[in-house]
C-alpha cells in the first residue's frame, strides 16, 4: 500500500519486519492521518510446495523467538492457486513462505498480505474476497478502522504474477492483486508489523529508489518491479485509472 499526502504526493513507504517500531517522518507514535491514495497488494499463493519437496528436505522452523501473534499468523490458511489464478487448495502461511519473515527491514508498499482460505475471502465476484482481505489487513497492520475502507470503495486494477527467491529454500510465488482506495484514513500502525514509515512525493520516491540502487537502503523485490513497470504511469493518471483496469490479463514479471 502506498499512502500519500495529496494527489500530487501520492506515495508512502513502510519498512516491514517484526521488531521495534521506529517512526520515520513522524513526530510520535500516535494516530496518524494519511490522505488521498492507498494502494494495496494482496497475494494468492501459487502451489510450488510439491515441487520444492521433491528437491529439498523441509526444515523445522524455530519459532521460539516469535510472539504468540506471529505464530498465529504463520498458521493462517492461504489460498493455493495455479499459474492462471485458479484455486487448487489451501496451505498454511508458514508452509507457503517457509520463512519466519520475508524481506524484513525493507521499504515496500505498506500493506502486503494474503486472502485466507475461508468463504468470505474466497469470493471471486468482483474480487470481493481479495478486497475483504485487504480491509482486514489494513486494520491489522496499519490500524485503519474497517469502516474507513469498506470493500465497495476498494478498486481492483489488475494482477501481477510474481516470483522471488530469498535463498535456496525460502521465497514467494504468487499472483498479486493491485487495489486502489482514495480517501482519508486514520493510521495507528502495529509495531509487530511496521518498523518505520514515511510519506514521499513522486520525486522523493525516485530518490528512494536511487538510494536502493546504491545500496544505501533496502526495498522489497516486488516494490522494485512495480515501481519500474507500472507505478509512475499510474501516479501520473490518478484521476483516470480506469484506463489501466485489466482484470483478464495476468502481467507476468
């Protein structure tokens, strides 16, 4: 999710990771108001577990350092799909990622999560299940009240096929739904989800990407792909996003 201060300043970033929350570009850890644009990336996980199991032995993941909330999140049942976004099963978030935390300490779009394998979030009509998942995770990660982001105000643009390996075992393999919301929201981030955050203008985001290229900061690989491929084109047309709506095509990156 990207949050902006106004249509001309429509992007914000978050450093994700379980750990202590250090606010960036904010005075204190109280409630925040984020204005105008919110973009959410919600992912459905491709079934690659069977392929992985043929080549490596599944390790035992030590969760002793995680708190109860984090362990519960790893047990959530995600939706398994094929490469054309057809549901073929369900699996725990832990087994989908095989990692206690992917890309921690990186700047990224603020809200990244999965719809769960339950009736409410399996609803395919108008991507309603994905929108409900986005609403749920905006509340869980950023503390945005549910009533501020009802599913009917969440706009579904398109889908992106994404795959990234963190190392020889851990990684992500998923189809991402790109969702937009335009309205004022109240922020109260969960320190278990958000390490720091800041609001940036378009030019400030370009500088952020340059710093990442120079190794001064880290950004997630999916944010890099979206920024380089789609983001600035969308940003230049915030009042005319309908031209980019494509719910048939899956952009394979």
